[in-house]
C-alpha cells in the first residue's frame, strides 16, 4: 500500500517494505572456482536453474589464466535466486564454490 506524502511515496505495508528491502539481483558472483573452470563449464553448471544472459570467468590479462572467480547473469531474479540457493557451497570441478548476489550500487 502506498500513501502519497508530498513528492514521495511512503510504504506502510510490511509486504511492501519487505519487497523493497530484500536483496534482489539477476547477477551472481561465483567464487572459489578451479583455475581450470572455463565459461562453458560454469554455464553448464548453472543453466539448469534458468535462462542465462552472460557467463564470465575473470582471467589475468597477462597470463590469460583464471583468477578463480566469475559471474553468471540470469534473465530473471527468480532464476538467479534458485541458482543461489542450489549452487552455493556445491562442488564444481573439484572445488567448493561460493555464490552471492551482485548488488548494484
């Protein structure tokens, strides 16, 4: 429920406050990757949770080797949320990965 107060809306409903305060993102940070994990492996591991826009494994610009982390960008918050719940603390390429939401600043 919104109540108009001057030039701003005040949200009085607990549900409205929860929806606005909850972490939401379609982009996930994936840490703890094996240095052998590439974008194809990362995409294959996450695509069962929803449609993916982009997968990026961050590499050293000189050596071209993985730095051990990357990002998975989903089309929907629901897919990202499901992937976060299912993939955090799982084993991928022999390593225990950490998955977190990326929040826009």
